[in-house]
C-alpha cells in the first residue's frame, strides 16, 4: 500500500472520507430480535414520551417512561433493538437517550415498553418516533484500484479490529457517568463536517462516514467530550491511534487519527480532560480530529450530544 495516497480531497469533503474506503468497518450493531408478542392495550399506568418525537437519521431523542404504581420486569424496545432498562424498584420513571442510526430507514419507528404490575398482569406502553431523511451528501470518486483494495493481511487486520470494536459497542455499562452537558472535544474548533457522507467509489457504494471531522493542527489538545471511562486505546488501520470513552448507558464517544493517546483503558476521565493530541495516524490525509459516537450501537452524529439533553 503506497504511503502517500493521491490528493482526493474536494472542498468540504471529509478528510477521512477521502480514503477510508472499502468495508463496512462500522457495521450495524447486531440487533436483538424477539419473537412477536400478542398485542396488548396501552395501560395508562405506563406512560412513554419522546422529546423530540421527530428525529433525523443520526439524531438523538430523549425517551422517558413513567409508571404510577409499582412494576417489575421493565423492558424497552426501540425498533428491533432492546435498550437496557433498570430495575424499577425505588423509581417512578426512567429517562434515557435513544439514538437513530444514520442508515435507519426514514419513517415510523416503534417504541415499545413492557412491564408487569404488582398482581403479575402485563402492562405495555408505546410511542412512535418519526425518523426523518437527513439527506446526507453523496460523494462520488474514481480512484486507482490499488487505493481501494486491501491485501489479504490488511483485510484480516481490519476484520480483527472491527470485531474488537463490536465487542466495545456490545458492552452496556448500567450507569451513566456524566451529569454536565457534552462539549466539543477541541478548544476554539470551527464547525465539524462530513457526518453521514455517503461514498460511491468507482461506482460502488461504500460505508458512510460515521464521524464529524474537525480541522485542527497537529498536536492540538483533544479533550474528553464528557466524563467517562476509557474503554479502548488502540492503533487501528483506518482510525489510527484512537481513544474510545464509555459514558455509560450505551453511549460511547471516539477520537481518531491521534498523535498519541495519553490515557489508559479503565481510567476515569473528567469532562474537558486532555486525553490525546491531534494527529494524522491511520488513513487520514492530514491532521484533523474525527469525532464519533455510538448510542446502543447506533451510529449517531456526536454533535447531537451538544444539544440540551433534558435527562434530569
Ligand atoms: Zn472522519
């Protein structure tokens, strides 16, 4: 593989997008399928609310479930994906972030909540999230084949790295580590670009760009977007040196193409703490920060986390 890829970057195009080609590196989180259940009437004792109820692909909604009398066995399902629900004991509500994968089909997405009341009778609550088409830009490129094809050894490496990341997304920490709002991971950063960019290389659709890229100088400090635990420090083929933070309740943020990581797996980091410096490691055409986020496996726009998230 040549060291220096050709200058493929068009104005406004993702720097990662130019060359991070090929495989569905960040494939969809395996969904948790359940057999169909008999339809039950909604019970007014179990109220389900979404704010907002309309979300673009890659967006985030706050899901709240309230119950007016004791329940047990709470289960929450968003589409065909189950999200962690706590033991209802000692609570009267549960509020959690729900993410819409950037490739979720536009249209209605059913939210179904189930529980059992004190007498053992089933309760259900439902809501519908309307997924809007984000109309992500499409980038068409024609590039020499050697730049889009990986040799066998590299392909095996990429597959190993993908499996490792999938293990991270499947690990759901049952508590939330953060309280304060999320922040941009760079000081004085301009707007990020490139989230959701759909790439068609030599006529073939490739995996979309799953992060937001920030222009930055090599060596600029990269700060934790919020409090969390370091889930992974790695040096991967596409992502280069990378740090992934677990913020709890299925939410992860990731920081790619770093010069080096300054943190260790398992370490607790605070919001704004310097965790690395900007670099251009992995498949990057120059120094920049690729900031990504996963929420219960859904590939969301990390900039959605900067909005007001009324969780308390
Ligand atoms: Zn990127």
